[in-house]
C-alpha cells in the first residue's frame, strides 16, 4: 500500500524550518506548537522516504535532499496563495485580493495615490504590495501584477510599456548652501559628498561606462535601497540619484547638471491567465493609467 501524498501543511512547515532554522522559531512563526510542527516534518520525511534535516547544536541543518526540494515547495506555496487570491475574486462585482510587486521607491513614492484612488472606487478590493528590487516570478504567481523597470522576458505574460521614468542627480538645498552647487558631474568630487549603490549590477556598470566622471570609490554613503538613498538626499547628506518626478514634488530638492538624465523603461505585466480576472484586469489598467500620468508630469 502506497503512502498518501503529504498535504500542504507539511510543506508549509518544511519551508518554515528552512527559513528559521529551528522547530521553536518555526512554530512561533506559524502559530503552531513545537510538537505539531515536529510531527509535520517527521510525517513529510516518512512519506517522501527522505531525511530532510539533521540536528546540530545550532538547530536543524537541511540536507541536500531538502535543498533540492525547496524551490518546488516554494512554487507550491506561491500556487496555493494564488489559488486563494483567485478564489476571493470569484463572483459579481470588483472584489478579491490582488498582489502587486514593485521596486521600493516606486512602491513607496509613486503607487500610494494610484492605489488609494483604486480602492476608493472599489472598496471590496484587497491589495497586497511586495516591495523588492528583485524581479518576482509572475509565472510562478509570486505576484499577480508587476511594475518593472526592465522589459519582461518571460513568455505567457501580458505586458504593457508605459514610458520612461527619468533619474537625475539631486541634492537638498541645505547641502548646496553648505558645500556649494557643482556646475557639472566633473565637479562632483571631494569635498562634495556622493550617495550611491553598494552593489554594482551590470546595469550600473553600463551607467558608469556612459558617465566615467562618476567614481563609485568616491561614494561616501553606499546602499542598495533606493528608498534609503532618497532619505539621505532629503536629509542633506549629499548628492544622489533620484527620480526627477519625485524630486519635483519637494521644493527643497534641487536638480544638478540638467544634462545628466538616465531613462528607465517602465512596464506593467501580469500572467495571461489573469486576463479574465476582473479585479486583476482593473488593477492592471489602474496602474498603467496612474503611471502614465506620473510620467507625463515629469516631461519637460
């Protein structure tokens, strides 16, 4: 007689132990008792015929088998969440849960008024927002809709190019009062203070090749969070990269070297299977319209 398939709760417990490293921490995260979670892991190992964890003084160590199964369990978690979101939208009217992913700065600085208008028009709509500069996988349904600054390459996606959001170099007027206003990038060298990235991606390397006057070794503050960089610009720490549209809202931020402008393609994408989901389709259109309005406001 074959063993029955493990249920989703066993895989959820498995993923929690992978993420937290111990039964006690995982039990707290899931709101379960430690013995219950331990039984889930034991049952999963028995049904799969695999050893998934070994014990050590520092906690539970995943085996090679566990690491091999992890992406499949994560895909199952994404699919389970997607099914739950889709189920909430079945019925009449605009209702249900829509999960959106966007970069930190877009999610914090650009999307709130767009999502507020959407929710005011459709009060039965529930919105989830994942802020990450990493590209979430729409095919695995980590999110329903993505706002991306690069063209989607995955097939089976509905994607719409909205336009270009431009970055410029900006500083707070207090900083410029203290340090003076550089006339060009070539003058942005010590004692001027530069705010930049900690990790140089291929895109950033290309930007530096285009503007060799920018020396990352001269960054006095490094952070891969766009939101943190923006906060440091607003605090008067130094000169940094900021969306021109965001800076225009703040009279205390001044753009430097108007000849420096980095265009970022802006896209909205969702899985093609969601085209008949009314809540997702309406949210997609609202995001596209709101972002188009935001971009048009930044045009010269």
